[in-house]
C-alpha cells in the first residue's frame, strides 16, 4: 500500500502545479452560483404594475392596496385604458391590471362567467412574464379568494426564486465537469505524453495507479460541494430544508459516479482533446438540455424523455431537488439513489473491463 | 532465473491492419551484452520494443526476456525490465527528485536501495534536483530518464532511441554511461537511427522496414558484407558525383560527407578512372581505396531488398 | 566569395537577462551550403528565427536576401524557403494539394505552378504518388518532397532545420544530392544537423557555443586547425567548452 500514497502525492502535485486550472476549478462553482443565482434570474424581484379601474370602488381600492403593499410589487398609479399599450412599450410598467367595470358584481358571484381582473403583461421576457403573472395572480386571488374561479397556490418556492431550481442543476453539472472531465483528461494526458507506457511496464497494476488518480479529484470535488452548499445556504438563502446529511450522501455517490464516468472516457479516448470533446459534448450537453436543469423534462417529446433516463445528472438533480427544496426525507429519493448506484456499478465494471494494460 | 539469454526472439511478426511492422524477426541477446538495434524511422524498432516490454502481443513468433515468455509471463517481465520509450517520458511538471521518487515507488523500491547503480549518472543532475523536469536541457532529461529506468535495478534495460535529437556531445556521454552499466551486468537493448553509434555496441542488428538485414558484431558485419569501396573527393563535389556515376565498373556512388563513396566491382581500375576524370576537367581529385563502414553495408543491404 | 546573401553583424537576442544569441557576425555567399552547428541550447534555433524574419533581434544588424532583419521581416519571408523536421507538409492533403497550397501561399501564377510542379515530379520521380495523401508516403519521400516544396518558389536561401533526422542512410544521401543540386543552381542552403558527418558536405561550417560563433571555416580547414580526424571531433572539442545548458 506504500506506493498508493506516493501515487496520490504525485497526482496532487500535478494539480497543485497547474495553478491556473486549479483556480478555475475552485472558482467555477462560485461563478456559476453567482451568475445563476443573481444575474440570470427569472425570479420576481419587483413588478411595476399600473392599474386600469373604470370605477374605483372600495373593493377595487382594497385589492390595489394589497398589491401595492406587497414587497415584490410597485404600484405605478392609475392609467386610462387607452394608455395601456404606451405604458407597456415605454417600460413604465411591466404589467397592467385591468379591473372590470362591474368588478364588485362579478367578484360577488359564486361562479363568475367572465373575468373580474385582466392581467396584461409585457411578455418580451417570457420567463419573467410567466412567473410574474402567476405571482401577481396569487396576490390578487388572495385579495378576494372568491373573486377568482381558480385558486392557485405556489408551494415551497412561493416567490418562484430561480436559485432554488438552479442550485441542484449547477451541482449536477459541476461535479461531472470536475470529476469526469478533469480525471479523463489527466489519465489521457499520460497516454499522450508517453508516461503511460512506462507506468504499464511496471509491476504495479495500472488500475491502482488510475484509482490513485481519482483521489485528489474526489477531494477537490468535496471542496466544491462544501462551497456550493455554503453559498446556497448563506448567499442565496436556499432553505436546505431536507437533511443536509442526505444531500451530502447523495452528492458523494454522484461524485463517485462521475469519477467512474471519467475513467470510462479515458479508456476510450487516446488524445486529451478527444477526452475533452467527449466530456463536453456527451456529458455536458445532455446535462444542460435533458436533466431538467433548464427545461422541465415532462414537457419534452417522448424520445428525449427516454434519452434523459440514461443521463445520470437527471436523477441526481431530481433527488437533490426533492431533498433540498421540497425538504423531503431521504426515504423519498430511494428510487433515484438506486438508479445512480446501479449506474455507478455499471460504469466501474465496464471501465475496469475495458482498461487495458497493453497498448492495443 | 538464470536464463542463458537476456532476450530471445524467434520469428516475431507484428501487423497493424494491412501493414507489416515486423516481419519474422529472430535474434538473441546474450546476458550482459550491449546490443544495438540500428535502423531508420519506420524500421519497426519501436514495435519490437513494445513487444519485448509486453505492451503488445505479437501476431506470430515468440519472444522471451530473461527466459520468460513475453505473452504468458508478462507480469513477471514487467518487474524485471527497465524501459525508456522514445518520447520524453517524465513528468514535466514534477522536479528531478520528485520524478525519481515516483518511479522508485512505482517499482516498490526506495531511491537509496539502488543508489549505487545510478549514482554516477545522478550526480551529474543532482545540482538541479529541485528543477522541474520540463526545464532541463535535452542531455539532462535523458540522464534523468535513464536514472528513472534504472532505479529498480532491472536485469534487462530497453532504450528506444535515447540519443535522437540530442547533440553529439551529449550522445557521446550517454554511450559512455551505457558502457559503465554494461560493466554492472545489465543487459541492454538500445535502438538508434545514427549509424555512427554502431561501433559502441557489442553486437548490432540492422533493421529496415520490418526486416532484419544482418546481426553480428559491427566488425563482423563489415567483414561479412563489406564491398570494395573507393573514396572520391576534390573540387566541385556535385559535378564530381555526377561524373563518378559515369565511370566504368562503379556499382553505386553516394555522397558521403567529405568524400563520395564508390562501391566498385572487381574489374575497377582506379588509375584509368583518375585519367578519365582528369580528361573531364577534374584536376585535383583524390580517389583512394577505403574500408566499408556500417552505412555502406546498410545501403548495400537495403538495395538488395 | 562572390555575392553575399546573408550578412549579419553583432546580431544579439536577449530573453530577459539571458543572451540566447550573443553578438554573432558572419556572411554567407550565393550558392553556398552553410552548416550551422551547435549543441542543444547553444542558440541555433533563436539565431535561425531571426534570420528567417520570425523574431526581431535585440541589437545588431543584418540583411538576408537583401532585406533588413530588423525592419523587413515580412519581405524576408517571401524570399526564403524553410523546412523543419517537425512541420513541413500536411499529412491529410495529397501531394498535389500540398504543392498547390504552397504555390498559393507564395503567390506563384497558375502557369508557374504547373511548370514547377511538373519539374518537381520529374526530379523526384513521382508518378502514382501525386495523388496520394502525404501521410501515406514513406518518411524518405516526405522529406524529399518537403524540401522540393520549400524551394518551389525559387527562394534565394533555403533554411533547413535538422532535415534528415531519423531517415535511412540511402535517403539521407539522396537528400544531400538534392541539396547539392539546389546549391549548384544558385540557391543558398543554410542547414542545421546533429549528424556530424553531414557537416562534411557543407562548403563552410560554423559552430555555436553559448550563443557565440566559436569557429567558422571550411570543414577541411577546421579539421586541420583543431588537428582532428573528423568534424565530430572538432564539434566535441568546441562544445565541451560550453558553460550553459538549455
């Protein structure tokens, strides 16, 4: 076992010597979390709302008052109905709430035949429009529960803060990036540099050398895991409502899976650039597209949904979403965990079988 | 353990797709011998090394290193041989001593265990022991790579083109080091494209396009295959080369550095040729008999293929 | 010496405090085969880059093919040919495609390209090889082709950086015949090599040690001056004095 330690040491030295890459790897989670969490946001921070109300009755005024006092809405004043288009175009308001002329009568009805309030949105930014509309509707519905034919309630993430959605997605992506991409590239680099030849012509089982390679990347990913969880909890105010232990346990399983995947790629690729392309195209693209990180999997065509079943990140993201955002206990994600576990075993078995201690 | 031959190859053949890289190659390397594999790029030298270091399996024929079969007993062979591949095979981002320590660990030994073996070589690079291997000069890289290949005291050492791209001084030093290792009873198989290094070996094999051309001591090869050679020099060497090709009884004429080498048959008449060249306006030419060298033999054997 | 095509005075290149090339001065005449020798790290590559207009000297002056090495690097490049062991031809293009590519780079007319391509094939005795991928050619063919392509635009000087590494002895000799032929036609050949026997082919040879030219003469004169049997001995005597590695 003595030489295992020295292999790990050598691998760690490689990583430490390549300062730029190490820095990038350590900063990626921070940058991505900040980007997705704050900048690229589909969440509702503030909706400017103008109101058209032909008759400002007491109930209309109450509804507007409730809207105006909500921290996520700013009341921009009453406008005449022929101003709606101008106000939206100039960006003076993002939404206009049009109260029906006989609002009181419709609101009082048990089963209204026509809408009491019409919400008009600037939908040039689809995401904010959709989520804003939903949010505004929930405020107005709350204003008079019986005023709307449909009652809508947003659970777990009532402000539809996108950070909640993105944190599991970012985790699913970063660990693949670091574990699979970095390890496969570092193993293939030895093939390309000719050092693999010398390693193979030695009494040590090459699998052992390769496993030693995985250790420092595993550690690096653990640092990233800690960074992400801390950022999520303290900077983005993700509640981490589920048990932190379960989140960490599932993540560690996913790390091992990603390392095994990297190992598998390294048995196929002969050149660093090939390893890079395989990791980027075959892993990153499906993760971004099919894992449910950006688009809900349920809305995809059946073929893509079927493909998404074999994307490990899909199951991981689903599990983390359940644990982190829905606050479900570990028992709720056993299906995802089993699938991930099975995938890990398959990857390890295949890569050990494929790993050749000869050059051909 | 005490096999008679360090390396024994019989009818070794290796194909890549439709290309035959090695074609029925057979030879033996004695214990403690410094054996040179001499041939140009594409001759099959690297393929032969990869077969002997068990990195690949042959398509036909057998090979044994230290009495162990290269296919059946490849694991045992791997702990007994030292291998320096053609390319720079060290970790450029690790220092000299880190590289050495890693390769020692790879073979399960400590650097101090066999320090006596590498000491004469390592002492020359020791002043730079904290320097990254990637920042060493070509000659120093080569010395470090040799130390790394020797750190576990292998019984057979495989060196694939260790002197390629290295300047004449470093090359000469390197061969001095090999001579010292040979004295310590390490059998060495070394390949080189430089024909002038043949004389540094006990025995050599000439190899070209996967075929073995000849195996013997350098002197033996020259006496077995040598031809009548004349050297020709003086004046405009290019014009002289073209003129020499028109001389009677000249089989072959090649530029050979300072003088052209003429391979001639038994009826060659030097005096008559001198006169003919003088008539053609070549005033001060020197045409003298000379001894064949390894290169002459190589060219001759290549042409026979 | 008749006409001078390379003339440099005190050419120096520093990288920080390191004088890679330390004040070299020499002339090369038209049609000469000039051997540029030196141990690894002696500064050969750096010096050659300056001569080819790829790198600007720190100080000193010089002309190559009549153009100033300090200011006219771009024009120098049009009047020289360059071939190195590493980069010469594209393996994934055919012989003909490679030739057309280089003809295009050096701005040869269609008619010139056709004529010189025909000459080149005749000289190298290429027939069916014309439409083969360069990657599929034997190394010896590649080297000869690379040399012919480097001289396709009839440059005044052709720079060869270790052109014969790893080539079999017969091809090496054929290669030197090509060099002889080219020089006899008036093109200057500037060549670096690790084969010391090849230094003997050169009309004159310079030996660089630690960034400086330590000796420059015909091989015969150098051998008699150092009382050496061969250029190999001369080189070793000089290179042993080197203080620095690379």
